[in-house]
C-alpha cells in the first residue's frame, strides 16, 4: 500500500471512531434527561403545550402544560414541578 493511501485510510478510520464515540455519548446523554412540567418561565418552554404548537410559546410562568428538559432526577427536587402535564 502506498504511503498516501495508508495515511488517507488512517485518517478516515480515526474520523469514524470519533463519530461513533460522539454518537454514543449523545445517545447516553439523551437517556439521562426528563421532561419537567410546571417550572418553565413564560416563553422559555422546550416544546409545544396544549394551547400552542411551538417551543418558547408558553404564556405564563409555571404553566402546567409547558415543560423544559432537565437532567434526570432534578425535576423531583424543583418546587411546583411534575413529570406529567396537567
């Protein structure tokens, strides 16, 4: 194998390894998150509510059907929070 072919193959292999590691880390991080209802500030919710179809459209603080995504376990420690929509 020529030196340039070897160098290209090594570079591609390295990029694939980094990409696989990043994907695994991203999936693991996503699994460690949970929706937390009733704690978002007005206009700071992460996704749709019962009355709107977009993120960032909650109309009042602590709206019971608006959620933010938080690290797993944090929602239980927040005052006024719930893991389900009201």
